[in-house]
C-alpha cells in the first residue's frame, strides 16, 4: 500500500496508526465527528477492525464507529517500524 | 434561580445533581442515559434553586434531538446560570462545547469533575489558569465522593460570570482554541497502568471477546432465573392461597376479587422477581462500562442482519420483558435501525412465555424438555434476525451511521444500581399492572357469564367461534381461547388452560403441541408491549407488527405441525 495515500479509516488494520486528514460527507456527519474530537491533524490508533464497527483510540478517548461512518474519515497511514 | 447543567454525555452531570439536591436521579455509565431534561429543586443557604439536567451533548449544532433539546432550552428559557460540567481527564474535547456555550452570554461556572480519575491517569489541570483564560469560576469536584461540593455551592450563590474569552464563531476556530488552552493548563505526568486498558485487553480480545460476552449473558440469565426462583414461588403461593380463600366465600363480589383480580394480577406479579433481577444484572453491566463494549463485539454479527451493535442491548433485554426492551431502543440514533429493532423485539422470547413451554414440554417431551425449550428460544432469535434483515432490505432501507464513546470501567455504586433497577421495575409494574388489572376483570366476566361453567360461558362460545380459524393446526377450542386470552399477557395462556381444566395430554398430539408452542412464541406482542410500540413508533408500525407477527406465527405453526407429523 502506498504510504502517502489518503485512505478511509476502515482500511487500517488492528494496531495501525494514522493521522486524520479529512472528514467527508454531509454537514451532520462532519460536525458530529469534529465535536467528538475526531479532528484533522489528530493521531488515531485502530484498536479493532474485525469486519463490523471499528474501535479507535484518539485524544485519549476510545470510540466505536460504525463502518459506514468510518468510511468518511480519511486518514494518512503511518509507517510502522 | 434556574441553573442548567450542560456537558458531554457521561461526565457526571446527574451524579452532581444528586449530591447537590439529595435527589434520586439515574446515573449511567453508558452514553445517552438522560434522554429528556429533568429538574431537581433544592435550597442553598435558604435560596430556592432549580437545577435542570439536560441530555449529554457534544455540541450545540442541533443536528440530533438531544442537541436540539439543549439548545432550545438555553435559547428560549435563558437560565440564570450554566453549570458546564467537564471531564478533567478529557479536557480538550469537553472544551469544544464550553466554547460554544460562550456564545450564549449566560453566566457560567466550569465544573471540573472526575479529578480523581484524571489524577489516576497522571493528568493535572491548572484550575486557576483555566479560570483566568475563560473568565469564569472553575471548581474541581469528585461528584461521587462529594468532594468540592461546598465550594461549588459557594460559587453558585455568587452567580458565576459571563465568559470573557474571545473565540471565533465556527467550530474549527473553537477546536484550535481548545487545543491551545489545553497546552497551557494541562500537565501529563508519567502514566500509571490504566486498569481500563488491562480489562479491554481481555474483554475485547479478538478470540476471547465473544465467548466472554456469551458467558456474561449466561450468568445474567442464571442469576435472573435461578436466584429469583424462591421469591417467585413465594409470591405464587401467597397469591394462590389468597385467591382460593376469597373465592371460596359466597357472593359474586368475592368471586370477582378472588378468581378475577387477585388471580389475574398475581399471575403477572409472579414475574416481578425475575424482572427485578434482570434489571439488577443490566444495571451492573451498564454502570460497569461493559455495555458499550458489547456494542462493538456484536456489531459484525448484527450488521449481517441489517442492524447495528446498538441493537444488541434491547434484544437481550427482550429475554426479560419486551416492554423495557422496546424502550431501551431510544438510544439508537438511526431511526430505521431503531424501528427494525422494535418490530423484531417481540420475537425474542420474554420470561412470560416460559411457563407455556414448561407446561407443554413437560407433558410431551418428558426427557428432552430443556432441549426443546432452548430450541424455542433460539428459534425466536432466528426469526427476529431474519425479519430484521427483510425489513431493512424492503421497508426500512438505508445506511446506518453511529459512533459511541467507550467509558472507562467503573465499580458500580450500589445506590445507583438500586435507583436504576427500581425506576425500571416501577415502570414495568405501572404499565403491566394497570392493563392486567383491567383484563383480569374482563377474563373473569367472560368466563363466569352468562353461566359460571366455562363450557357455557362467553369465553367458551368465543373459543368455539374462532376454533375453525385454527382447524388446520388441529387445536381444540380451549387452546384457541387460551391464545386469545394470552394476547393480554402471555402468561395468561397457561392460566386460561388451568381455569378450563383442560386435559391437555388427552386432546392434543405431540406435533400439535409443538406447533402450539411455536405459535405462542411468535403470534403477537402482548398488550403491554403493543402499547409501548405504539408510544415509540405510532399506529402504523403497531398495526404492522400485529399483522406481520400473526402471519409469521400462523405460517410457521402450520409448517411445524405438518413437518413434525411426518417425522
Ligand atoms: N470516579 C468518578 N466517577 C464519577 C464521578 N462523577 C460521576 N461518576 C460516574 O460516572 C458515570 C456517569 O455519571 P452520570 O452522572 O450518569 O453522567 P451524565 O451522563 O453526565 O449524567 C457514573 O458511573 C458515575 O458514577 C467522579 O467525580 N469520579
Ligand atoms: Mg445523566
């Protein structure tokens, strides 16, 4: 996978980290995610991605995001060492 | 003085309200516990104060119902003071809302709650500096231990102050400001091991997560049934003695009270221990923080059937009673998923249907009894899930979106468990109690007039009249009458057969019995459940629920009867 690419959050695997770059979608979805602290520039870690909802940790909080909504969060995958 | 409590979900607003007013409001460790606004009155230093507990919200953009309730209140009712409750260990995110509250120009006090949890995580907040930046008083509290409450009361009497900080109107500039403020006032020291992380390693494990969830559910049901059984038996015998004593006296009034009211109401009160214990178990799951983990664990399976992880809890509650289960769907934000979850809920076999299975399985499957009963429960779940899939593919199409925050694990406080359990049990008693009382009288009338021998009563006539409808299943009129009466509450099915002295083993075959059990499982939500469905979704879906479930029950019972005869 191209490391510089912008990918939806759903494509990160369990244990992967990324930086939020953009939130696409309607005003409702965007403002909801922003208000929860899912904001461009923040580091996000995927704690669980098993086909259903995604479990993430961001800003010291954990969230369960339904797959549909997670598709709207565009991240920049971080290189793992 | 009118004071609004505003803050994110699960920051301790209700807990704070309880210590400030000495009230008994429900706290929860599950986002979205306070759905409507609640008021609490008290006196501070002789001054009358009204607190309004608003639903927890993340922003005031008014995209969701909760946000609208809060925004409308602040705009239209202009409280004298806002208590903005924030979680000290998650200040940045909480400040987004604070910075939106600034726009209202209402006097404010910032309550920095949960400082105990923040300290455990090594997070220190400089309250004085924060107070200077925002231009409002900042008070540190631990609501559950009553720490900081006296100081908070003093500040309340002073009336707070209108925030002086300058911040742009759009959300993005508020986000930036929040980040800057946090850099100045929050210090993170070396972290100690966070127990929540340790628990999540186990409970959310890829392989162990679901087995542990199933184990918890199994424990919950053992607790609900086994532990409650002695109490159930006690209540049952008290009511049967009362009923016999009173109805043995002469006179129609004693017959009404003994055979009608006490017997009928007793048949429902018998389930009180089961239901109360179920609610205790649920309160423990909720307050400990496990409930939202279950949402994640089950999401994959639920999405396969067009639902989301959010539907799991209402479905589980349905095993106890469908009435609170339907009410519990209120936390589902997607309307279509919510309606689908409500409509399939009655297929989840509630505790009231168990006596029917026990009776028939005992007669027709003496050795395989518990397997048959387990099978019926499983069958209900399958019908519910398949129906959900059909509804979401045909009637309620559309992508569901949701996001919930996982709270940390907490040890449930017994007082909070009690408040949650009692409020829900009370609700069940009120809803079921009124309906059952009325219907007990109706049944008594139907079975005692015009002739007290049931055979010649209105009930007997009604059973015979409707019997042809169920002729393909081969059931006698007594069973038809039992089903009809069971519409009031499923436990009445057994009661009716009892009153009729039905010689079940003599007039029914095994395939017919199997079909009857399946039909009882599926045929229609009971009256109390229907009333709740009506309140939550309106007439259209209620009528749909009746027709759909009856059609499914009829078709399935017929098939089961035929297939069982062939085997
Ligand atoms: N450790 C700790 N827990 C708290 C504190 N305040 C509230 N809680 C717990 O946090 C959970 C959420 O509280 P609740 O009052 O329902 O929050 P609300 O959603 O804002 O009304 C409950 O389990 C409370 O017992 C606190 O100061 N410290
Ligand atoms: Mg609350």
